[in-house]
C-alpha cells in the first residue's frame, strides 16, 4: 500500500468517517466521503474523550486544535440521585494524565466535528460529498462499485462503512438486519454557563444515579457552556422515529430525585428526545475490499463514554494496517481481527455498567458499599485495560 495511491470511498461523514478520511489522505490516498445529510453537521451535546481517544487524536495531529475547545474535569463523580451522597469519585487530575499519557477531556460534538471537517477540507485528496446516501455496494474489477439512493454509482478501490447504527454496508457484510427496538430514552442539551446557579455548577463530570434513570452534567467549551443529559429505561419497546418529547416524559423518571436534579432539569430542552440502542458484537467486519468502522462495526451504549474514542482508535489501526499489508483485503481482515475483541469488551461493559448506574433497590446498596471501600488505585487498575497507552494501537 505504501507503493501507490488508492481511492477509498467512505460511507458516512461523522467522527469516524472524517477521521479515517484524514488519516488516509495523510498517507497519500484519494478519498471520497459520502454523507447522506445535506451538510456536515453534528447535533447533540457533549462527548467525553478519555485518554485513549485523546491519544488517537494526537496520532492524527489533531489533539492541539481540540484543546482550546476542551474542558478537563478534575474527576468523574457518581452520586446517589435521591440523597446526593457521593458513591465514587475517580480523579482525572495531573497524576491521571501522567498514568495514561493523555488528559481526560470533554468537548462539544459540533466542535470536534468542525475540527475534523476543517482538516479534511484542507486536504486536496479528500472529496466531501453531501446528500449522498449509500444503499449498497458490489465487488467490481478488483475494487468496489458503491450504489447511492439517487441511483448513481461511485467507483473505487475499497469501501469503508462508517455509516452508523443502521449501516447499509454492515447489512452486506454482516447481514444482521435492523437493530433491536430502542428501550433507552435520552434528553440532552447545552446551555450557557451563566444560566446555571453557582451552587449547581460543578467542574467535574457528574452522574446522579437512580432506579432506572440517571442524570449527567459537565462543563463544555472551556467552561462557557454546561452539558445536561438524562437517560432512562422505557417500560415498553419504542419505534426509532418516536422522537417527540415532553416535559412530563422527561421528568417522570426522576420523581424522588434530589432537589438539585429537578432544578437542573428545568434548564434542559424537552421538545425532542433521542432513542438509543446497540447491537450484538460481531467478529467479522470485512468483506474483501469493504470494511466497517465506528458505530457501523460496534454500536455501543454511552455508559463507557467510548463511542467516539473507539471510532478514533479504529481509524488509527485501519490506517496502520493498510501500511503494513500488501493488499487491501489482507489489511482489512487484519484490522478487523485486531479490533473486534477490544470493541466487543467495551460494548458488553457498557451494557453491564448501565445496570450499575441505574441500579434498583438492594443492588444500589451493594454498589454503594462496594465503591465505598475501593481505593483510588484499585479504581485505576479496573480501567487500565481501556485507558492505558499499551492498549492503544498507534500509527506506524
């Protein structure tokens, strides 16, 4: 692969799609990014970039542009949602950053996407196309022919499916159909810092935990903004397009929560809600000259705060694999084999951790007692597998 340029088609222009496009352009390849939306925008709120994600950004040469927009919390906190009592506090201070060779940062999704987009727009090797929805692909003359919903086709040497939870590329490679209907409801929003009373503002990432519901908040954009997110289990299966929200729907799961939570809920928009789900982990992400990346390969619940981090890691390893191997097919299979166990562990850990965060009676007491007696070093050891530099796959 280092002996000549190839044309890669990337389905999806989110964090994963833009990061792999930029990584491959740096290695001399031509890339066409096909984004189904009419522009490259990111709705939503904040995302957490743990040290493994920050190191991946550094490998891309994009960590420095992110830092002016980032907030570095001093700790990750879990509190009892009803009493406000601390459950556990994980320091993310200078000692943490030294241990994991990178800081823990939180950023606005729109800021991160804008940085990636600016980097891609500055690359003459990258062709960014909007309104281009990928519906499928076929092998053609040693490459791929990608079919768009418009009826057009795009030809290239290889296809990278970074087209999310309902990936059309995944259906060709994995064929596991639609994801299960969502059972978790999310309301999220970002408000100016000055609207939050000083008594309620906190510099840390804070989660208030209750039976079947949790509430997370943290600063964004160097403290100028405040990010608010609530998640709760729905008692019934939901349709993916059931996104109309209401104040009653948003607040009902938090009945009995501490007054501070209800005060903060007043600042959260309730007209629109998000429905979240994941998929079962799979081992094979590759089909000859097509491969999956990010949520298309391993969609996960947000409870390990690793969605963006794992997509960035994917980009690092895929670019490295393409440099190591003589054919695209070999590179894609090697990348898939090297990544699937790690991402599967994150997917499954997120499923388990939501049970910890939204624990019901008795289980919540067991949880609180367990964390009460865990020293900080033990907390670090429990996440070394995820955050440590040895777990990160760097560019070659």
